């Protein structure tokens, strides 16, 4: 059991797992922001342009039944809600997805560009540095090698 706990600690506290957890938390918060942008900013504009709130669009598959009450005010039969197909909410969620996908694409593209610039700068710095001077031992060994080549 102690070995299992030790292995779990090693796994759970690795940088990758913690980084992934932070990413999931930030992603959840980012998703809420995008949902708010879609629900509170974009969809009202669409509703104003179309004259209908998209998230309220639905098809009634089975009509609801109102509550039945007798003369004494007692409920005889409970109300049954209508069965609906809420495609407006689906459209809003699809729009959420596309906005999140576009944002992630742009963010990853930006990170890739920054990474390429960093690699390019590192390569330029490496190319700009002159080769180090050989040590005295290296010079002597090179001379000995050259002398041995000449004898053969």
C-alpha cells in the first residue's frame, strides 16, 4: 500500500498533471466567459435582427395538459408539461463551441508563432557566437594527428 501511495504522489505532483489541472480550471472559466458573450451579447443582437430569441426556439412534440381543479379548488389531475424539442438552445451551444474553437485556434497559432520566433532568435544567437578557441591540448593533439598522417 505504501508503494501505491508513493507512486500516486509521484504521478499527482508531476508538473504535467498540475499544469493540466490548471488548464482545465482556466478552460472552465473561459467557457463561462464565452457562454456569456454568446448568451448576453451575440444572441440578443441576433434576436433583434430576426425578431425572435434564438434560445427559445422549439418544436412542440406533445402538447401539455393544464392542471384540472374541481369546484372546491382541489387538484384532480396534475398538469403535464409539453414535450418539446429545444433546437434554439442547441444552436446557442453550437455557437458557443465555434467561438471557443476559434479562440483556441488563435491562441495556439499565437503560441506557435512566439515559439518559432524564440527558436529563430536562439539560432541567430548561436550562429553569431564565434567558435571557441581550441585549448592547448587540442592544438597539440591536432598537430600530433597531422604528423602521424604525414608519416603513413
